[in-house]
C-alpha cells in the first residue's frame, strides 16, 4: 500500500506556447536558409560563368545562417526554457512539501486521516476487483489521559511520537500506519486475514509493553483487528475495526477485575 497524496497540477499552457513560438522561429529561419540556397542554385543554373563566386557567397551565407540559428537557440534556452524548467522544479518541490504536510500528522509524522480516507477507497476497490485482501489493526494507548496528567502534555506528545515511530519500524513495507486520534493509531496490514492480524497485534502489544520510553513513561496498548470484506464500505470497515477494539478492551478490563 502506498500513500495516494494529492498532486498540485501546474498549468502547462504558457510552457506549450513558448515551445510553439520557439519551434516557429526555428522553422522560419530554416525556411530563409532554404530560400537562399534555392535562389543561389537558380542563379548558378542561369549564369554558369558566375559559379565560383556565387558558390563561395552561398556557402558563407549558409554558414552565417547556421551560426545565427545556433545563437538564437542558445539565447531562447537561456532566456525562456531554463527559467521555465527552474520554475517547474520549484513547483515540484512545493507540491512535495504540500503533500507531506497535508497527508502526514504533524506530531507523529505518520499518515493522517486524510490520507486514510483516500487510501481505503482504493484498497477496498482492489479487494472487490482483484481479491487483494487486507486487515485493519487499531492500536489504542491504555490510560493515555493519565500519562498526560501525570507526566505532562509535552511528555505525552513525545510518547506518542516515539510510539508511532516504533510501530512504523515494526510493520512491513507493504503496510501503512495512520494517526487516528489522540492516543489511537490504525494500521492497514496488506495480504493477511483475521488470524494473522491477531498474531501481528499480539506481537506489537508485547513490543510496546517491553519498550522503555523516554522520561520514564511506561505504557501498554490494546489492539483490535478486523479483516476487510468485499462488501465493506469505508464506514462499515471502520465500524468493525472499532468494534473489535471495544471487545478487546472489555476483555482486558474483565481479566484485570
């Protein structure tokens, strides 16, 4: 799975107009050179006695025309095409920066809800058409409010960032992780069903429980998993993932009681 970031479309009309103007000017000069050649050829045919001098003058005129053509091409490139190319490169950089900002969570640097909303439509379509299955794993930090209140909101933010980066390191390249809200994340795990997703979730929960966060923070997470179905819409898929998370939380509370 890959991030379907929005692209900023740059207008191509001015660039095409410049290219057409450049091509027209080159064709005009080329036409002038051809005209000179044919005029000289006709003069040679009509006045053979003047051939030596005319040939020299004709070659000189053609060489001068080619030189002027080369100078014009260089001037047009430097004055028009190079600035346009540099502007295009700058626009590409701005587009990449915009994509990074609009599709990534500012705090945790992972993908955000906007990116998820775009990706889930494509992934569900791939499931319906090609059978490309996947599962959702929702990760929720247990008692995250207590972390904020006991250690401070700045430490809480650092814990979330560290957690997000740790989860990102332990998912596969084909998987994607999104910041859902507060202390909650969602993972789209490609090519696995309920059973494999459950095993993957258990592994992630164990890694988090054993991880030593900075500032002495210690957290645990609860995870809920659901396999995507061909009849799912984005709303029904998320509902089933959230339901699985709620059931997992109920089970954890019941075991602790």
